[in-house]
């Protein structure tokens, strides 16, 4: 079994962690391996601090187990220990979550992230049992809970996070994507000092750092990583006014990417930047002509449009 290239991933899981898209072949149902190579090189070259494949931006829940495993393997092969990799292994069935998580462990990932079960409404007791089952099965492999109630329907409350953390020491932290900043503040207060608190809202990265967050798992940084890296660098250097300026640019990037349909804008920007193809997995759709023109205009205004004329 491969071992993680980073002895204690929690200590190094800081900064901007890119919520990667998944490069797909024209069929939309398999990984474009050359696209993965190009995307990983692009993100590492820009200075990204970590990678988060197969989450919401990575279309993980739309892909088969085999395709998800192939994507994770390819990312690990290309990264070669240069930055931490946290693989999203959330799925509808607990068995699939465990299989995907064990696979991530076997290929040397630095941990997994897991969303709550979806569709049915779950009370705290059910969620406690669900995450405990996964944590016990994977112990001591690091798990990062992923709170995204707008997509997963069920929320991970901060009291639930605290209960799970006390019970299972391999729960190393949480990605907080509720969009409610008070939740993130409560997470910072409830977490142990060594636990990792990651912002999942690109509009709130600067604020989250200021109150004790470790960084962000950012969707925008997979397509336009530059301002996110500048934001974190300025914050670490103590230049708060500069960090706030870059936060305003990150917010513009986010607005550009969420203006139309999910995922397709991120992939189209990467195509326009000569990184990879823009195919999305059905039932997601591609941009229409008006949306594409608007995206190109916004990207030019931001200064990150490198598509040959």
C-alpha cells in the first residue's frame, strides 16, 4: 500500500486548495488523461497549495466509481507529492464512499472529504451514525467533512462536527460551504487547534483567514488561480489591504463563473486558456452562444483571456 507523501497532511493543508474540474473525453463518460496532466501542471505552475479532485466542481457524483478512481489515480501520478491531495469520496451509498475512500488511501492521497447523504432528510442521529461508520472503517486515514447543504440537502451542524471530532480523531477538519459566515465562525471556535478549517465560499476567503481559517477549497481557483494565490500570499505577508484587493478580484471571478450553468464556465475558461477541453458530464450542459460571449468579455476584462485570436 502506498503511503502519503506528506507525513502529517493536516499541518500542510493550508492556503488555496483548488477544487479541480474533471477533464473528460468527448463522450463525457471517461477521463481525458492528457487533460488531467495539463490541468495539474497548470495549477502547480501557478502555485496552488493543494488539490481537491472530484468534488462539486469535479462532477464526482455524476461519474462512475471506475472513472472517479481513474481521475484520482491520474492526479496522484502527476502531483508526485508536490502538494497535498484530498479526494472527494462522497456518494449516495455508504459502501461506495468506503470503497472510494480506501482507494484514495491506497494510491497515497492525503485524505478524503465526504458530504452528507442526499435525497432523504436526515436528523442528527442518522448523520452521526453515517459519518461514524465511515470514520471507523477508515481509521486512522484523515477525513474532512464537507458541509454543503444547498447541494446535499442535509447539513453538518457545528455541534455535530464537534461530536464527531471528539469520537473520531481521524476527522481532521471540515470544508464549510453553507455560505453562512456565522457557521464558519462557529467552526473555528469549535475545532481543535490542529483541525483544519477550510472556507468553501470564494467571496469569504479573506474574512475566513482573518478569524482563524486555514485557507479555502476554491472552485474559482481551478480556472483562474492567480488572484487566489495573490490573496493568500498577501495575507501571509501581513499586507491586509492588498489581500482585500485580491479578494475583490476573486469575487469577480466567482461571479463570472456562477452566472450561468454549473461547471461548464470553469471548463470553458480553461479551454480559452489553452489548458484542456470543455466537455461536461450529462445532464450538465455546455454554454450557449450568449453565455460564451459574456464569459469571454468578463475574462478579458479580468486580464486572463489567453485564447489565440
